[in-house]
């Protein structure tokens, strides 16, 4: 291997710095990994459909909550907490998916 000249090092230093800043901003999981929990929460905010759960591939949970909302819709007092919990749960599941993919990615490197 040849040692790098000072001109080559000076050209690579800004690129390395930008790459490191990019990793720090997106927590090392890339742009999609950083925004996945937010996207899941936005989908879950659509009332009645539990799309955040489907997005996280928790289809059984989404179906169960859809059935649960039918009797709760009769009492708006209980429906709102279920809807708010589904937003939080979708965000939490997406965060777990991102962190597990990051762990698995680190094992393969």
C-alpha cells in the first residue's frame, strides 16, 4: 500500500467529515431508519385504520384493534385513548425494528 500524499488526505478529509456528520444525524441507520418511526406514527394518526401497525407488519395487532374499536366507538371517552396508544405503539415498534436492523447490520460487518 502506498502512503497517502498530503493533497489526497486534504481532499478526503472533508468527505470523511461530511460522512461522519451524516451518520451522527441519522444515528447510523440512514435516512429511512431515522424517519421510519415518525412515518409509522403519522400513518397511525389516521383514525380507525391502524395503518401504523400494518406498516410495521403487525397485521394481527391492527386487526385486533380494529375489532376492539367497534364497541369503543360507542363511547368516545375510551376510543380516544386507544387511538393515542396506537400512535405511540406504532412509533415504538418502528423504533425497535430500526434498532434491531442496526444491531444485525453491525454483526455482519
